[in-house]
C-alpha cells in the first residue's frame, strides 16, 4: 500500500568530538505501509535510546535541519515531555506522530508538513512536527489542531509553534511561541 | 488521488507477515 510520500528515517547520535552534521545518519527510506512497519519493528524504541539521540522522519529530499530550503521559513509544533513521561508515554506519542504524518492526516495541508523529530534529552524529551512555512497561519493552525487530536492530548494542554528562524537565533528564555 | 490512511488502517499492517 503506497504512501502519498516517500519518507527518510534519520538517526542522530551526539558525539561532541565531531561536527553536528557528521553525527547525522540516514537510516533508510520507505514509501509503503508495509515497509514503514518493517522499519519501525526493527528499530530501537525512542525510550531505549541514550540522551542526546534523535530520530527524524522527513519527506524524501528534505534534510532534517533548519538550513534545508524547505525548512528554513518553517517551524515546528513542539510537544515537550516531562522526565516521567519517557517511561509512560514517549514511545506511544512518537508512534502516533509517525502515523499522523505518513498517513497524511492533515488533509490538504499535509503538503506543508516536512517531517517529525524526536529528541531524547536528560532534561526532558521533545517531539515535534515540522512544517514548511511559519507564516502560513491557516495551515499551521490546522496542522496543530489535528496533531493535538492525533496525540490524544487533553484540550486544556497547550502546545506551541516555534519558527525555526527564532529557534536558531534566540535563547530559550527569549523564544516565543 | 491523495493517499490518506487513518491510524486504524495503518495499525492493521503492523504484524502482518511480509509478502515474498
């Protein structure tokens, strides 16, 4: 069963002795439902990765970094998780994120989606959906609503959207959603 | 047409043996 898009899975493992880009590895690409599961079932769950690691799933041709032409004007819907949630919810939320993006759950705005990223960090893990145009307000909001529903997050929980241009240039304390 | 799949449809394939 062919997917609408071909997807590439990337793995990042932090090694401070090497340049950021040298730590980023393309794992594989797939474009069918069956191959998605073959990849998913044979990769380590995020909760088992060591801190500093990321998985990224991006449409083929888009590199998982702000600098890519299809990311640089974009941003991300960010879900920040507490340390306790790694044990209980992290793997589930990542899988729901993957199903949401490969299934093109955002309707006509699915073309705005570039990919999804999970960051495993000691201070707290993060999951995000990256979109290509932060100024496309209608698309961004629609994607955010659908994404929140896909994750089953309670309505009162607020998730934020951050433009990559801000993430790249501002410190965490000045960063606005 | 656009290939949109909901989560239940996608989940149905998780443990399906691969065709050879």
